[in-house]
């Protein structure tokens, strides 16, 4: 007698297999009532089933067969008598008993299920032979008992009175449903806002759709990309020695709100700086501590020096990997229990320091790897790092370009030469093909992928953004996953360095540290590019302050002891694009004015963040349409410009009208819009 409407085979997955007929049809039109051709219609849970509308705007999604269907799980337990149907909803497995009596108390029918599965059930009371008489229905789920009186009439109508519990309206006749599904019909079309509609039935006719037109830029809340882990800074050779520096970096209320600190390991296996930075940063909520190494001991290297490159002797691969893998335990011991989140076995695999002449920047600890040799070494070091309870990062090349290519960056200022290119492979834009043998070049990502042991050990794909100052997209010929799962991208070091564009005031050895808004806007562009093109989950600056003696470099986030515009533009991201948010796609960016850039993110609670960069010398107005989710009523702008220092200002809220945020961007500025 009890008939299961929806059967859940697995509470954990929410999936059931069965012969499901899909028959959805309708017309896609615009607000003027005209059909839209070329609209894509699909189902969220059946992505392989899709159709494009023709000139008449009509669509027909249809199939019959055994398909994996996401079934609707009841949100609450309920017992109701609707018309002739006694309906029971079970959010969890439970005993169920239904008894039907005549007016004299005689039991007519009884059905007991000792452990009914999660789902929907009904009893068609009209099918009982004694329905010409008054009936009493008792239904229980666990200890919850409901009693109903069923009074039929000759004309087929009926009256229902509840003896106790909620009253049920009479005269309701429900259709019999074979399976309650939980899916979403999605419709997209060029120059229109996307449309989504929840459906509970795969058989519906005349399911018509009206799309709103959208011109210009559209923030698509229903299209998310990578998870944001956060933003950070490095302390190797530049300890955050004062409480002021710690506060300015990690305090969420008054500072940047950073949550990543990158530290370094010396050749002897100890940290470069004291562990005080880690302990103080943790007090302010810093979540991720990551480590890296600059060089092995000189006696283990081909050039017998800690400086200027040289490679690790192959007979020392095991020894060096073992020493690196011991570093996380030293961090934990030295900090009183704070654990290292991730470890890279080499800083800048592609760089060999080479003096002070263009394009070089000093003589310091470096160690050089070919892509093939690094993959062989990481196949040893990666598993050891993971066995130490730490995530393994690779390859951490200085040029993002070297992660997926043998070419090096070009060109420096003022001489217009290429980067140091220690493996002599040639330059992007100057050479038609790499000059080096592929086994002796960079291309670290592909060499890691070719070595299965190495690839499966990669938890985080780490890189720097120097020289080209742009990110590289993940290539189509390399999967974005391994045996562990999806691989995140982290940009772990970047700043303005001499000889390269946007280094600051002056060039080369005459470089002066720079605090102008132009430099701040450039830093914002680096971050925006890393988030959108490189799909980075984390982005880290290099130093807190400059360290060069005699001349001031531009590698610090502060300049001559004062906060710079790049400090505040960094904060336009770090303070508001918080861990746990996801980057969302933006359509129509080709309509933006030249040198205006956008990136957006959202969290799971409806907060939306949009960062707009205006690199022009005039103010710009950009209408931004918000679609694919709940549209915020207004946004609070945080502006960093020549005359404004971000969150230190107090700007008026900007309303959203008809789904459009009209973004007013000051000349040469970075504006973060945070929804309210």
C-alpha cells in the first residue's frame, strides 16, 4: 500500500539510478517577446544534454534511458493528508506505520516498514474498497503520530478533518509523481544575462524562458573559478623585526590582513630568520606558513659555491631531500607547535645570480636546475616532504614563463637585453624557437608532468612573476590534476626589481625606491593578472622594506620607512578578497576602456567583491552588470589614488540599480567595491 515516490540509494551522494525520461520544451525570448536564436539550454545535473535554439527560439531537451539523477532530499519530516493522498516525507531513515480504520474502529488495512529509506511516500486512500464510508487514518513516523478523518462524497469530492496536528485543506487533488528530482535549467545567450530555474520534474511542456539583455561588462556569480587561499609576504633576509611591521602586514582591522608568511631554510637546514615572525603573525591570525630553500651546501654543488647558480651533485639528491624534509619539524619545535603548511625544495629553479651588470642583480645564494633534473629530484624530495606532514610545492621558477616554456623574458631597461637565461635557451619575441636541447631547458611544469612520481607529489604549483610581470595560463596539454586531486597555483614572490619595467624611479644601479600611485597601480595589475590569467589561489609580495645599501631598491612594500601606494593597492585585494572566496568570471571585458581591468570574487554568504584598476590619466565610468545570483543592493568603494589611501578613507555607498553597479573610477587608481 505504501508507494515510494522517491527512493534514495545513497544518502551520502544523493544519487539514484533509474530509467528517467527527460522531456522539457519551450521557447527562449527576449523582453520584447522576440525569439532568441543560438541560446544554449542545458541542465546543471545533466551537462551532456544540451541544445541550441533555432531561429524560432524553441528548444526541446529529450531523452529516455538510465541516467544518474540528483534526487530531492526532504528538508523536514512531515505527515499530511492532501486530497486522497496520505503523504509522508522522511529526511532520515525511520520506521513508518499506516493504519486505516472504518467508523466502527475496524482495521481495514495496515502497512509497516521497520526501516523506511530517506524519501517521499504516499498512500492513495481512494483505492480502499470501503472509501464510501467515513475512515480514520493513523500514520506514524518513529514516535510522531498523526490521526486524520477521511469523509468521501458521492460526487468524488471529499472532506478532511484532522483530529490532532495541523489541519489539512480539502479538495486538493495532487498528480502522482514518479520521482522528485533536484536540477536546474540553465539558459545562456551572447549579450544576454544568464538564466537559471530550479525544476523538480523532468517532464514539462511550455517551459518558456525570457532573457534580459546585457550590454558591456557582466560579473557572472554563477560561474566560479579558483578558491582564494589568501595573500602574503616573505621574510628571508628581511625579518619583520618590529611589532609595527607585523601589525601593518597581518592585522585584519588596521593592516593588510595577510594570512601567508613565506620563510627560508639555510644550506645547513636551519631557518634564515628567527621564529618570532611566525609566532607573532599567528597571533594576528596568519594561517599559512610556507618554506623554501635557496641553495644546498657549496660542497654538494658543481660550482663549489653557495652563490651564482651551480647544480646539485646527483649523488647528493637523497641527502639534500632528507635535510629539506627535516625542516618542517624544526619549524614546529622552534615555534612551540606551529606547523609549516607547505615546503618548496628550491627557490627559483631557473635563476643563477650573476653580479651587478644588466640584467643581473647581485651575487647571492642560488642553485640552478634543468626541467628534467628538477623533476627527477622532486620525485625524491616531494614524497619526503609529504611524509613529514607538509604539502609539497613546485617548481617556484622566477619567471612564470619558465613554468611552461624554454623561452626567457625580454627586455630589460635601459639596455633592452634579455634576462640572464642561465640555460641559454633564447628569448621570447626574439627567437623563433628555443636554442637549447629540450632536456637541458626549463619548462618545469611539463617535465614534472612527464615524471609520474614527481607529478603525483605536487600539492601546490608554485611560481614567481618576475621579468615578464604577467601570469601564464595553465596549458591545455597538461591536466590540472594528479593522484591527489586538483592542483592549486600559488604565486609566492614578486616585487619591482631593477633592470625590469615598472621597477620604480630611475633604472638599474640608479634605482630609487618608489612610492608613486603609478607603481601602486602596477602592483595591482600584477595581482589582477595572476588571479585571472594564472588562476592563482595565493599571491605573495617579496619584502617588507628595501635592504640595499648605498642605493634604495624597490623590492619592499614600504619605501624609506613609510607606507607606499603599493602597500595600499595590495590591501585593495588582501583586505577584501578573503580566504574561502572564489574568483568569478567576468564577461564582456573586451568592452572596457583601454587600461581598465577588473577581477571579482564572492563568498558563500552572498558577499561580492569587485576590484577595478584604472591605469589611465582620466576618470572612467564603467557600468557593471551583476548576474547569475543574488544581486547586492549596494557596494562600498575603497579607493587608492594619488590623493587617497584605501581603507583610511570613508566613501559613500554606491547603489545597484536594475542589477547594474555604475563604477566611477578616479584617474590612476585602484577601487575595491565590497557589497553590503
